[in-house]
C-alpha cells in the first residue's frame, strides 16, 4: 500500500471515529505542509463548470454544484461519488450548503434561475422550492445556532431569511439593499459569523462590505409590529430599513476615491466572497476588480483618507490653497511622544540581515521581493519606523492597485514611531498627491519644508511642488472648485440614483482593512472565493483568472505558494474543516483535491515557480482594457498591457531627489 493510501485511510478513520468528546486535530496546516501541497485527485462527474463546494461539519463529505444543474455528494478520501441528483433548477447552481444538525441529510441550493431549493439527500428529492427572489441567487448561508434557518443573497439586492419550521414555508426579507442604494445594487455573497451567529456579512457591487446584527433587525421590526396605534402606524411608514446600530460598513480606504477612475475604465468593483475567520474576529473579502482584504472586527480603524479634517474649499492664492489639512494629517504630539518611546532604530542581527536583503532587492528594482522582506521584518519588529518607511518606498515604486494607500499607511506609522522621519514625511506628501488629495498634499509638503528647511529646495521637493500646483491650477482653471480634496464624494458608485442619508452616514463611518493580499486576478467571474486555511486561519487562499490559486501567510501578507488549479479559472477553494486538505474547482467540470505530497515525491507539475512574474502578469491583466481581458481569456497572448512593465520598473511621474531615492 502506498504512503498516500495509508495517509488517506488514517484520515478517513479519524474523521469517521469521533467518539471522543473533543475532536483532536491531528494534522494542522503548517509551512512544511504548504510547501509540499500538491494534487491528490480529480473527481469526475459533472458536465459543466463547478461553481460551488461545501464540506459537511465532520469533513467526511463534500458537496458540489454545477452549471449542469446537478449536485453531487462525494467521499473525498476514497474519491467516490455517493449521491448524484438533479436539483430541479433550470440554470447554473451557484451555492450549496448542508443544513446544520440535519445528519447531512438536507442540502440547500441556490441558482441562476432565481430559485432556492431544499433537498432530502436520503431519498434524492426536492422537498421545498422557494421562488421569492427576482434575480440570480448567488449565495446561501447557514448557522449552527439555528439549524432550521438559512439565508440567501441574490442580485435583486435582497437578503432573505428562511425558517423551515414555518407552516407557510416562505421567506422574509431581512435586508433590502435597494432601499439604500437604488435598483442598481446586487447582493453577491454573504456569511454568518461562526462564533456568534447573530452577525451576518454581506458583499455587493461597490467597494463597501456590510456587517449586520440580525438580532437588532428582528427586534426593531418586532417592536414596530407590536404597535398598532395610528400615530405609531404613521411612524412605521417612515421606518428605517436598518435600525441605528445594526449595521457597520468596511472598506479599503482608497477605493471610494478610486471609483470614478475605475468607472471610467469600465472596471467593476464587487465583493465576490466574504467569510469569517475560525475565531470570528476577522472578516476576509475577495474584492472583484481589486485585491483580497482582511478586516479586523475587534480593532476599529477608520480609513486614513476619511480622517482628513473637512474644511470649506477656498481659492488658490499666492501658490497656496485655503483648504487642506492645516496640520490635520499629523497625529497629536502626545501620541508621537508615547509611540516614540517604544520605537527603536536598532535591529537584532538577524533582522538587520533581512533589512539589508530587502534594501538590495530594492536596489535591483525587485519591488515585490523588497516588500516581502520588509514585511517579514515588520512582523518581527513592529515598532521599527525605518522598516515602515522603507516598505512605503517599495510600494510607491511598484505601484500596484492600492500600493500608494498602503504606502500612506506605512508613512503615517513611521511618523507615529519617529516624528522626525524625514523620508516618511516627504513620501506622505507624495502619497497624498498620488491618491488625488492634492490640497492635502500641498499642505503636507509645506509642513515638510518648514520642519526640514535644508530639504526645501531639493530636486524632489521642487518636482512634487510643481506637480501639486499644476494639478491645483488645472482644476481651478477648468472651473472645478473641488480641487481634488477630501470633499470628493466617497460614496457615489450608484451614479444615477440619490443615496439616502442613513446610507451616507454608514459609508462615512466605514472601517479600514488590516491586511491586503496581492497577486491573484479577479475580474472575469463574480463567484471567486477567498478563504482562511488552517485551524487558526494562518494562511489565506484565493483563486485567480489565470487558472492558479494563491496562498499567502496571513500576518506577513507574503505570497508563499501558487499552484495551477484549472485550465482556465479557479473560482472555489474550500479547506477541510480539520486537516491540511483543500478542494478546488472552476471552469473545468472537475473537483480537484490537494494535500501535502510525500517527501519522496520530487516532482510537482502544478507548482508555479515564478511567483513574482505571475503576480505582475495578473496586475497587468486587472488593469487591461476589457476587450484585452476577453481576448486573454480566449487564450490570446497580449503584450504591453496597461500597468507596470514586466520588471515592474516604470519610473515615477516626476524625478526623484535625495529625500526618497533609496531606503534607509
């Protein structure tokens, strides 16, 4: 018997035998396992794209749904089909879920025919059919705490709740996003917090991800229904769709400001998948048209661009503007002093070596390698201002989507730790300019000149000053009095319909991300997943339009592995609930299973060796013209796509001077 078969049988027995009160996890996801991850098997059975995968709670069954309108239940450890049934849907299945505590007997499916079906797998029959949605159903969500309840999200903009105990067997509207954003909004994905099932995350088109407290929504509606007086009836007619305090929005801070540019280039932002970390404290979002973002639900950080103080727009006088930040971009002095007490410029020898390696990569214009090395150093020395300042410089050179905003965050962190960090202060002004906060950039540059007068007439200062004033005078000359400042709408992705005030308030109070993961491409499909991998969510995995799937370390955000998972596009990645075992699917009509290969197995034809090259190619793909993307997906090879060059070494728009040309 081979090593693979022995391992499979051991795993199978361990999963089947759960007599102990606590289920011991014998196989964790570790770095050596990730490095040995390879293809174990291909499960054949579907005749169309496999759009969704779902493990049961024990991890001994895997469900799949497909364009062929069939659902299949697999024994993944013996690579066998256990049940195949036509679901009764008339179009592509987009979501499958086992209903909790049903003994793996009940399966729920949602499909492009706008229907939600409930199936009894033991008799292979559809026992409930719900037709309440008016557009494609994209995701189903379940919660262990409520075994008879589940939810659906559809492109009609509505999240519905179902209770199979109700005699009417109908659904109710839990959230109607169209009441906030107009008829153009589509609900694309949703997830329930595994540790506190009262919280539901919803992703839709646009940059904002929404987190709702289901209890508050229900209690609010219950209180309204219990009051029947005429006065209260009048009040009910103008009730809010979501009560105060029931919703919290999350957004990558640069995306609202980038929306006009993305819209002009026909680039669509849409949350294609949301999921919670195993401990329920983090929310992972695959943002279609952009990157993968991790939000910390316990640490409430406003987007940095939202924190710029609002002042009335003024005229440009004598080369200066009366609107801007007036020192508002700087943290309070007492915070500087407190943080600087814990900041140290000295690094232990092993981290000094990593920093030098990063500096060498920077000198070779290998921006991504430099960023990964600086990130590794920051993970081990989070109070070192120099590492943040250096990583900011690498981000600014690489210029991938979101890099200038990450650089701005690093500059502010460096200045928090070291208020006299000259390069970080200057780079902050450059970042503000690149992010189109032009008036703020001028104010920041003037601050820099006052604090570092010896640099006031450096070539870099003169070049940035010229760029900023040219942008300001250009806008004033065209009659645009907004001058690209913080008053630029942060919420206008629904361009034709007015947005209610309640929605604007929720958007203005959005919270920022903790980590960003780059390298994949998510522009072609709107069901692309990203998931935590490991019992503690130590890794992040996502599919990609190039047919690969990507694995990052969660805390460093470093890319550690790329594997070819599909001939065209990888959409689904579902990690096993207990072991280092992964199921993937995409455009191919197969389900692929991945686990650590034996150490004696030297060849792995699925590994993408040039990870940096693959990531750069995906950045070009994301920024390509939509027609070029279509040709790429048809198999054509296109060179010279819009974006960074093959070596990522395109120059800044203006010349560099002594304050920013090299890392420290």
